[in-house]
C-alpha cells in the first residue's frame, strides 16, 4: 500500500494525518486554505493517496492534487457516519478516520466523482438564475401579502408581468412602501430573461446534445442543460436506471426480517436538478401535457388512489424521465412519445 494522507477540509485551514506504507501514523499537521499552501504541503509526498470528504473546497483541491499526480478519493459525507456521529469530534480525528477507513476498506468511503471545472462554472449560471427566480418569488409574495392586509388584491398574473400589473393595482397608501420592491421585481425579471437567452445560446454552441433531450414535451433548455452538466459524462452509468438513485428519486429502504417499510425518496444528489425534473413531471401530468408513455404511466399510478397517489405519480414520472433523458443522450435516437402507436 502507498502512503495514505487523510485530509479534513476546513474553510480557513485544513488538517492532514499521514500514514506510511507500513501503517505508521504521523502527528496531525495543518495548512492554510490557499492553492499555493496546499500545493507546497503535498509536493514532498508525491505518489501518496489523498482521502477527503466532499465539501465546498473538495472540488478544486481534488482537481489540483490530481494534476500533481496524486490518487484522490473523495468520500460521501452522508455515508461516513463514523465521522459526523462521534462524541469526540475534532479535525485531527476526522482526518485520521478517513485515512484508516481507506486502509481498511476503500469501498466504505462510497467514493464520489466531482465534475470538471468548466462544467462547474457553466452550472453556476443555471444556479444563479435559480437564485434570482427564488428571490423574485419572495418579493412578489411580499407585495401580495401586504396588499391583502389593507383589503385590496393584485390580480393573477405571471412573474414576468407582475411588475406591470402591481404598479397599477397597489393602493395609493402603499405606494411609498412597495414601489421600491416592485422596481426590484422588474430588474430581476430583466436579469432572468437575459440569463435565459445565455442558457439558450450555451445549449446551441457548447452542448448540442441538449437538443436530443428537449425532444421530450415539457423538457426545456434549462432542464436539459442542467441534466447534462450535472451528470457531465453520459458513460459514467452503465445502466440508465442508475440515474434515478443518483438523483435521489428512489425510495429509502428499511428492511429487517419480514418487515419492509414503505418510505419516502432518499433525496440524495443534486437538489436543483431534482426540482427541475419534478417540475417537468408536473407539466407532463398537467392539463397542457401531451399524450405520451410517461403521462400514461403517471395516470395509472395516480388512479390507484390514496391521498398520496398524485404525489407518488409525479415522483415516478420524474424518475422515469431521468432514465429516458439519459437513454436519449447515450443512444442519440429520436424520441417516440407513444411506443405502441409507433
């Protein structure tokens, strides 16, 4: 076995514990969280295996160390109960446990793969749009709530046209208090529209494979681009069915003996992409959704009844949609909405 370095990442400082090939442990050592300091610390340990948890800084640090020739293992924090569920938790202990777990059995780390730097930067554009939409929604809800408090009401409208309608329907007594908020909504709407145009351009120029995904009714450029950038490599999954668990769209399981509980989904993986897929599922099952196998499957599940029938149908369609998008991406085939008819 090569030298193993357990690395506990922090926002300002990192702590490392080194294990020699024979298992000899060296005292914990620290370094400042800068690219140059990290590079200087690891240069004398060429050929070592570096083990860390996934976190804010694990992406760029793992890419830096891989460029330097190190073998890097990034563990899934959700699976490392021995670290976060300890009564004697410290940075040095966390780094030691990471190194020991790799020496004992690397599979216990549940290794994760970080996306590339370019994909991360492009995905940041989508996440920025999501933050702007969320902020605009909060501002719109604030205006509506304040207006209702004085016995008035802003009529139903889309988020894009809210600033036009609200400026006309807000009572005069609330003009001074809400005009500045409505102006912010107007500016956010313009910024969101600009980002939408940039996303469309990015899909056409840098990621033409998204055109295969948008064949599915209800899937737009935003969802297609987020799907491609989140998975990044279509060949990372040998089976398309593995995409569902990767995005947390499969039920958790707690089975023991004859007991096998029915539990909600795991909600693992990327939250934003899962929200986009669920939104597409709502559209497919909604009044504007076109006839297709996905819609028929969701309607069969919803027809089974129960107070959660519709919710289970939406999740099931979102999971099947993720599998379908990956299959279209890998095969490059033309999408057939209704296979029996075809």
